[in-house]
């Protein structure tokens, strides 16, 4: 089949590495040339995402379309909703919801999920009282990830200071969100197939540094009941969206209760451990789902760790990784990005084993 993906970064790269050996052709459409996806065999088309004429021509050559990047302009997603000549997985509407923090929170609340308290902040609603106890996180409604587009507000004075510069750009909108003092963050990576079957690995536990994912630990060190509840909630979300493909759903755990934080309508950074979990990777399952195949009959992931490698001290991190590779339980995955920058995800390293078994150098990556 001819698979097209909007986006050409490392997630597309890892999809491509699964798709081509299965006999599929892989195409990507994004503003970026010489991309991570293109470097492993994807055929690149380089245009902005809102180039609808070029996009319409491009999809005519495809059998199925998917995404590796959710911040596609809404007019483009609206255009794709009306395309009947091609299968699109997941549905574009799932991206519309995920890329708008207010829509996302409102949607999962309607499903009955527990979330942080939130308030939609616009120039008009800024005149209203916000009945959420401090401290808050104020987030831009769209875009922003790894802590970008967010500010912590401790009290009324800081809030009034924020408002003084908040609406200088026409149409600026924000989400005010309660700060949850959570004990752990976990995520569920699952794949829903076209026949409605769901394959799920179970919860993975996530640790962050400076708002960027640092370490993922599978399986999550949580009670079995919470694990099963998280799987049930993530499955309910996927079914409500008529989702097909791999999805990442993040939860906070506070006082043994799950609070849905956000979902990503694509394979997810916290699922990278699956590449070396001695079972099927999230990217393999995504490709199988969007191309109309049935799920594998036996998915039994083993304990695995994933450590992100950032552009900070990149050369030093590579030297550490090369040392760790002397032990065949470690696997290195680099994204072939052009330039290493602080905070930029340049790759990751997986360890086939438990946190207790890992070499101390692993934490220095």
C-alpha cells in the first residue's frame, strides 16, 4: 500500500522503518526537507501544511493517510474531513480536539473522565472571576509542548501581571488549569484496529526534567487496579473518537485516582520503549491498523526502560551511549536531525530490563 503521513519528523521516521520492510511505500508531506523521515526512505513532498492545492494532488497518489504531528492547521483538517477518495486514520476530528486544550478537556469531561479544574481564558472572560484555587498553570490554547507556551501563576498579583500582556495578539486564548500535586504520571499506549479490536501494553511510568520527558519505565510501578482502570479509560476514549491507529493517553495519579492530562492522536514518545520490549512496537501496530490488518494474537511486552537523548551536551551523551552499547541489552535510536539544540529530542536509548538492573551511566544521557 501507499501510506502518506502529514509530518516528517522522528515519529514518521519510525513508522517508515516499520512500513517499508512490510512492502509498503511511504510518503510524507511537511514544510521540512531533508527530514528524519526522508533520511530513511520516505518520499518527501515539501510544502506548508495549509497548501491545500498541493495536498489535494499529493493524496491522489495514496491508499491511506495518517499523521505523525497533531498541530495541523484546522482549515487543512476541515479539508481532509471532506475527502472521500482516501482512508484517513485517525479521523481528522481527533486532531481538532487534541490540538485545542479547551476542547480536549471539555471533551473528556463529557465522557465522565476526571481532570484538573480548568477555565477558558479569553479577552472577554478575563473580566470574570476564576473559581480555581491557586496555583495555576496558564497554557496557550494551541501549540506548545515540552513546557513551551506555559506559565505558572501563584497568586492574584501574578495573574493580573499576566493579563497586562496576554491579549496583545488578536484572538489570543488560554486555558487556566489547576495545578495537581500528583504522585506519578503514567501513560497508556494502545492501538485500535479497523474492526474495533484494541491492543494495549499496559501503563508506562514517566519522569520529566524541565518539563521534557526524561525516562519511561515499563511496566509502571502502580497497583494492578489502577493499571486496568487506565486501560479501560484510554480504550473508552479511543472508541468515542472512532479512532484507528496508535494513541497515547497521559494520566496523573493523585490519591489513588486517575486524572486525564492529555492525549496524543499518534504514536507517542512514552511508547518508544516498545521498539525493544521484545514484542511488537507501537509503530508496527500503527501501520498494521491503518492498512487494514488484524491485530497480532500474542502481545507480551517485557520490562523495558526508555531514556530520551536531548541536544544538551549531545556529544557527551553519544559517548555514554556508545559505552552502554557494549552491553547488548541496550539499543540506541537516533533521529538524524540536522542540528543539536538544547531541549531538542535527538534520539533515545532503550534498555531491555528493569530499573534495578540499569547501568548508572544510563541516567547521565
